[in-house]
């Protein structure tokens, strides 16, 4: 009788933990949050370079370098991209830039990525709402947490 009880208990636990339906739902929701709505034409390489310079500076916890790269991006761009870059560049500290980097990145990820650039996503960024960014290469270089969580995230698109 005890063996049957434990067998049933273990079987129920295994069925609950290994249920394929629940993870599939989570994956679909996560994938929807990671992908931008629609791709637009490719941004000029100089704009991508300035954006990535700011992303790399944030990942290295370098406020002044990030601000300088964002000022360059604002000077070279126009429209919504320029407004978002100006807002980020005007932040008073690195956390302010990181907060403003979320909507800036959403604008950048709408563009078609040039060869050698990747779209990355961190589920913990933006108060656990998740946030995208564009970077060079495939090794995660998280701008939202810098050195404290350099490799948090995943490559979504190359």
C-alpha cells in the first residue's frame, strides 16, 4: 500500500513538473516580447556605430563615453531617433541613460540589422519587463546592467 501511494505521488509530481503545455506558453509570450513589431529599412552604418558605441560604453559602466556616443547619435540622426538619443544623452547619471536606452533601443531594433550585428534581449531589464538592444557579435554584452550582469540575456536575431 505504501509503495502504491509513493508511486502515485511521484507519478503526479513528474506529470506536473514535466508538462509540455506550460513552458510552450511561456516561450510564446517571451518571443512576442523580444521581437520588434515590424522591420524598417537599414539605418546608416554611422548611426549604428554611434548606437553600438553607447551600448558598449554602458556595458562597461562608462557614463561619459556612453553620453558622448549618444550625443554623436543625436547630432547625426533626425526625427524620433534624434529625440530619443538626446533624451538619453541628457541623463544625469548612468542609470538615467540606461532607462532612456530602453525606448532608444526599441527604435533602433525596428531597423534591419547590418551584417555582424545582433539583436539581444534581457528579461530582467526594464524592471523585469525585458528590453532589447543591438550589439556587435554574438557574445552578450548587456548595457542595462554593465559589469554586474554582463552576460545576462540572449541573442534573438542575427
